[in-house]
């Protein structure tokens, strides 16, 4: 998740790596400061790799309830170097213009509680003007959305790779609200599999074959196959209606409509792509279809199926009424992108199912999203996470057609934060390094709206989408999973 070192106008956003990955830069001689000038320490050398160890896994623990895997709330640090556009602006101005998911009263209360730190010193005055290389740390009380309790099944493991059968609803790696409820953390905490290198990614709602390399050398070798399109991918899905018996090829270009909500559509201005489809069975109302994506655009299979008039039966995005009476068939939507997004959000809000999209009400109030998320191209890291409020801008991942780790940020607050005094009630249940563990579960946090919010849990059924990565084949390997129950010829809902 780390990026190259920050330059004069470059910021870096990351979740903390394991102990030992942050090294202090050689201490330069401190220059004499002018009267009232604030000293900014040089940036630290950060390991560019993504790695998690025992101290990260110990931040909290899981519990299981109603067919769901849940994470006990915990305290966590978001960190960032000052972005170039923040230089010369006050913290208060940055919070008020770029991190609107929280009211300014929240940040004032957080500062009084010692949860905002600048260059590791508590922020006492939000009017402080930011400088290049300033390092900010924000401690939040973190609540993760539940995922399915279905275990991760290991399909194959040797000295080079680990291959698993990923359940639906699990993100591959930490991003946005998800950290412990991710494949990477579950494998590390429950299977002792650490230092894994992500070779490709699956959409959070997509299940199936997921590969990890155990060494950088293996990762580089297989990544080259991905780049050369030598990796053959085969998916299975269940779609609405009677899919044609003959092979169907769809080559419609795909355009990203919203990174925040995670929505794409067919558009002449989109990126070129190709998917092959072959029907396997039809039960009178829905069809099981085999899919071979030849390219790896975001939501490629799902968008192409929608365009063909056969969206995935329970697709929470592309089989919704918001797309119009024909549900987007033939690219006919009859709405602007803004109208489409609003209709999608309203439809899920009415069903109390925004969490299925991986977003909440608070995301809709956060800062305006940018399609230039900084992760476009050959993305090999998690979605970038705003360090102040935890929101994220999911990247388009060319390695896999069904990649979309949508994230969320902390909730708006209706509590009168202005009257909260700086006392022991507001102090952290632990140290100031974000490793406060499960004490966040034992007490209600006075600054945390989630602690006072009652949410409807999704049902296990809502966390399953009928799209499954069935087989991945390279020049020297092939891994398959078994057919899901919903893909059986005689299956009926």
C-alpha cells in the first residue's frame, strides 16, 4: 500500500506496516530556526512492500454470529504525509474542504482528546499551517462491516504459492473499512500464512480461485504472465433469462462511472475489452454461463452480461431497477451518470442495503470523488485510503475483471461535540501508536457515532453474488475450484 517516497509536492497515504519497516532517516544537522518558525523533521524511509505481522493481527479478534464473521471494534491510526495542495493551508481549512464526512466539531474534539498528531506531537490548534513533509496521524475507533462466516478453503499450497477458494463478500486485502475482515488478514491470523504477495484480485462479492505468491521472485514471474495475457481465466455465473445456446462474444468498451460507489457502464469512450460466453444450462428462469474474459477491466463480466440483457441474478449493482425498465440492456439507460448513481443509492437506501455495496450514508457526504485516484494502470496495491477519515478511492485493477474494493469512511455525528471536555472519557484505551487492541470493544467511544448506531446486519444470502472464479491457468500451473451449489443444473432459488 505504500507508494514511492514523497517529493516536494507529493503525499503518501498508507496503513502502518509491520514493526521494523519504518526506519529513521539519517539525522541531519538541525538548522537554526527563525523566531516562531516550526521545525518539520525529514520524512522517514518507509518499506514499499505490504506486510503484516503479529502486532497487526493482535489489534482485535473475530466473533461469529448469525452466519456472519464479525470484527470487534478497535482503535486504529490513519497516517499520511502532507499533500502538496495542503501546503500553506491550515488544518482546519483542510478538514473543512476535503474531509467533510465529519463536522469540524468532530476534529476539534479529536484534537482535544489527543487523537490528532502532527509530526508525532499532539495538535492543539487546528489553525496551524501545514508545511511540506508534515506527517499527520489520526486515531479513530474502527468498526468493520460483517462478512460471510464461510471459511476460506485452501486449494493448493507449496513453497511458491498459496491458492484459496475465496468466499463472496471478502475483500482481498485491507482497504477502506475492511482490514481484519479480509482474505490477507484471515489467512495470516487463522492459517499462519504471512508475507503473501497478491497475484490478482477478485471483486469483494466474487468468490473463487485466488492465488498468492510466497516470494517476490514467484510474484514477478507470474505477474509477467499476467502482463503478457498468458493467464487464462474462467468464471461461472447464473444470469437472468435464457442465455443463447451458441457462443457469444462481447467487445463493448467499458467506462468507470464512479470509483466511490463502484459503477461502470458500456460507453464508446471506455476502454476496449472482450469477453466470451457459453451457456451450460437453463432451468426455465435463469441460465448458468461460463465466461472467459480476455481482458481485465473493472466489472467486465458483469457489465457485458448486463449489456447483453442477461445480468447476474443477484448482482447488487447491475441488476437493479435504477438502470431503467430494460436494466441497461443494450446500453440503454435513459439517465445521466449523476441520475443513475442517485437512483442506485436511493434504491439500496430504501432496502437498507447500502452496506452490501460496501458504502454507508457517511460516504455520500464525504469529499467529492476524483476519477484520478492515483492507482490507475497496473495496480498492485490496495485502494488508497484517506488517512484522516479512512475513506478510499478504489483503483481500477487491470489484473482482474472483477476487482472493486469499495470502502467507506467514519460516520457523520449529530452529537454535540463542542461541549465534550478533554478528560479521561475522551482518552484512548491504550497507547498512541494505534495498537490499542480489543479495549475498543470493551467501552463505548464518545467520539464514535458507530458506537451509538444500530445497524441491520445483512443476511448471509445477501452477501453472495452468483459469480465465481472457477479456473486460473498459466504456462506452468492450473488451479480449479468446485462448482458452487447455485451453478448446478437443477438448482432452483
